[in-house]
C-alpha cells in the first residue's frame, strides 16, 4: 500500500468532509481515506496498481471541490 496527501479546497463543514471521504473510499484500490477540514487535505492509503493519484483528484473535483496538484 502507498499513502498520499491530497490538497482539498472548498470544504466548509463536516458534510463536505463526509462527501470527500465517501467519494475517495468508493474508488477501487482505496483502502482508507482520512479527510481533514482544518488541514484542507485528504490522506489516502491506496493500491497504486489499482488507482492513481490523478483518479483520486478527479473524483474529488467531480464531487465539487478543488484538488490542486
């Protein structure tokens, strides 16, 4: 397993955190996602053979948030 921290901009409440957590955990290959409102980030444990960091960023952006590189 690998781990990456992705910046997540645009979250304003716990509901946003739950939304981002849900879209990340729904991706095949993602084992765990810890999203921080205060840190404006998501730390994700994942299998790089099954999911890419770009795919995780795209999922966050499709949920209505910004995930700058």
